[in-house]
């Protein structure tokens, strides 16, 4: 799955309602400049977090996005990824709570 120079293993993660937890998604920077991947604060998602390991993905480097979900999150939502230069509609990870 492509998000500009960021490639993701998948764009959807599922959490069990009332359980919370975290899920990891493999990623890779296929561009020529470093990426600092974060959750886009212009689209807040209360109770859902995003952390990139390493914090800065150097050009050509692989890493992991760790998505956390608080046990109080009761409905599915969308997480908008920051640090990549594409339209908001192309930098979404769907968070499914069931």
C-alpha cells in the first residue's frame, strides 16, 4: 500500500471493543529523503496513537508503525498519517473496532 514515499504492509487494523492494545504494521521509505511519520494532529483521533520505529525513517530504510488503541474506543475510526506528502484521503489507516 502506497502513501507517497511510504509503503505499508496494510492500511487497516482491527481491535476488539473494550480490549485496546497495539498492532504493528511493517513500512518502508522508498523515497530519497528522510520521513518523520506521525499521526496528523489536524485530524484528531481520541484514544488512537501512532508511533514510528525508528522515529525517523531514512531514505530506503524499513521500520514499523505501532498503532495503539485505548480500551475506551468504542467505534471504528480513521487515523490520518502525517509526514508524507500526499492528499489526506491517500494517507489514511482504517481502525476497525468490533
